[in-house]
């Protein structure tokens, strides 16, 4: 797996933010946004098709994100990378997460919500934690790694035709990996 794919893996969990909000909402509220983020962990245990459909629906077509990631791999000096990503790139790599991860635990907590006066958009700061098994291709075959990821994101979410969508994200992600026996 290339470093770019590690970056995507670390970022994907941060962006599986949204909940299962249905069309028809007329205003964003703090409680609706918190529910939207709280349900995000559920999507990681769903079949890939469900995850893909969810991400496609809840990421705006003009979505832009930036991941600043630090990789801490046992026995290797820390590696830092900045990766801009759009919706198309995000969806392209989403399947990779499902092929390479298993037994993942995901938690998310909304730290701050700032709503616009008209209730059509909001800035959200959240922190996410993910841990589990990651399979990494290597010259000697697949290597299983235990991974712990912490991500802090500042997101702009909007209400688009009654559906909550993520429009922008800036995330700082710490990715710790240790080979499994």
C-alpha cells in the first residue's frame, strides 16, 4: 500500500462523518448536526455499497478537503503528508478502506457547532478515533497491522435540498501503526 493510500485510510474515517439524515430538513440545528455526526460510526460496519451510497449522498459534489497526516509506524521515522482531496477522489479510495481494514472501532465527538443565522450551513469541529486491523501489502506478502487513528476536523456542512452535506474539511490526523504477530 502506498503512503497515499495510508493518507486516504486515515482520512476516510474522519469523513465518514454524516448520519443517516433524510431529505426534508429545513434548518440545521445543533442537535441535528450532533446526531448526524454520532451516527457516523455505524456506517463503518455497513456493507460497502451502503457506505458508498451514504458518502455519495452526504458529500457535496463540490466537496474539498485537506488532510494533514502524521504516520507513526513502529520502527520507521514519523512521516508527514498533506493531501488535498475532492469528492471523486474520496469515493475512488473508499473501497480500499473496506478491502484493507477489519474489526474497526470508531468513535466521534462533536466539540463545537457554529450555525449560520439562516440555518443553512454550519462550521463543526469534531474529533474521531478509530482502531482495528489493517492489512498492508508488502514484498513478502500481506502484513497485518494494528492501527489507531485520531483525527480533529473543522468542517463546513450545508443543507442542500433538505439533505445534510459536507462541503469542506480540514483535518489533522495522527496515525499510529504496529505490526501484528
